[in-house]
């Protein structure tokens, strides 16, 4: 009868078996990793598409011209300032000031200033050139004002100038005539003036003349054109009156019929200076 073999594991045998198991697991892991790597390389190679030589893109694009090494030329004109050239290369081009004031452009040896809203020259008397070019005119409307300058913001030199009053025209400025009316110079709007001589039959309208009292004492405003007529009011030197017409008394003296405030009456003509010739009634 055969004897049964008995195995008895010793500590050394157990360690040996564990070592054999670890080596086996490590070998299996290496085989798996190598298999995966080889498969990925095969997939990558199969994904590559062969490109014909004629279709292969050029690694470097063809260069058709040599790059320019010259500096870019700055524009030679600035909008609104034709004829002003820019500085030489290396100098910054001028930039117009757009803040609303004067436009100043500075280039080498050139400076140009443009004033968009230049203030007109105000004349107080005509120049020799204006006198040579002077022409006749007359007031076309009633109770016209003459001012110190060509705008309604200027002070009034004369007011209530009568229609058909003759004037001397010197220069037209911004829609206003610089002219002479009587002994005064000033400005009247163009639409209030007609060029040429007033018709011989036309007379200034009554009641539209400005008069100023000129006396060393007082001027009597009387009810009638007579030295013996009742005095309604006493006027001082420099007082303003509205003159309507003139008439002569029985002695041949000339009187102006005027209004001072709300009072109407007669004053010696020699005691009043008027803006224009007063008609006789």
C-alpha cells in the first residue's frame, strides 16, 4: 500500500509562493500595457491619409514682392485746409483744433489761422474808399431805427426815421447798410433801405421825426404857433420830442408842431434840431 505524501508548508515556502504570485501579476500587467500601446500606434498609422505631392500645402507661403522698407507717406492735405502740406517724415502731422474756436495749423515755417465767426469792423465814419463808392438811398419804411453796429444788439443812434428820408449808402455788412442819415453815421437793416434817389414828389411822412431841444435856458411848448399863445410846458436843453410838421405864423416865424410826452403844441423851429428835413403844412 502506497504511502500518502504529506506536504508541510514552512515559512520559507510561503514566502516563495507569494514571490511567484507577485511576479506573475507583474508579467501580466506588462503584457497588457504593451498590447495597448501597439494597438494605439496601429490606429494612429491607419488614420494618416496619404497626400499627393501636388496637393501638399507649402510650408512657407510664396513671397511675391519684397517688403517695403520706405516709411509711409503722410497725407499732404488736411480737410478744410487745402494747400497746407504736412511736415517732413519724422515730424507728427498737425491736428486741427475742433474745440469750436479758431483753427490753427502749424507746419514748418507756415501758420494759418481761420476765424469762423470773425467780428465785423464797426465804422463810425466812412473811409476814403467808402466815400468814393458812396451812392444814394432812402428809407423805405416808417419809424426806422439807426444803430451803432450791424445788429439789433447795438445802441440806437437815431429812432423814428421817417419813410422817404434820403440817406447816403457806404457799405453793406451782414445785411446792414453803413450809411449817413442827416449828420449821423450808423447802420440800418437792408430791408429798410432802397437804393437810388427818392422820388421828387415823395415827402417824409408826418409825425415820425425825432427832434432834440437845443437852448441855453428853456423852450416854451405853446398851444398855438404864436409868441402870445399859452405855454403848455417848458422844455430843457437835450429833451426829446416828436416833430410832425412846420408852419409859419403871421410874422413869418417858423414853428414846429411837436409832441413831448403826451402834450402837443408848437415850439420855435430854431430851438429844435431834427433828424431830417420837416415838411411844411
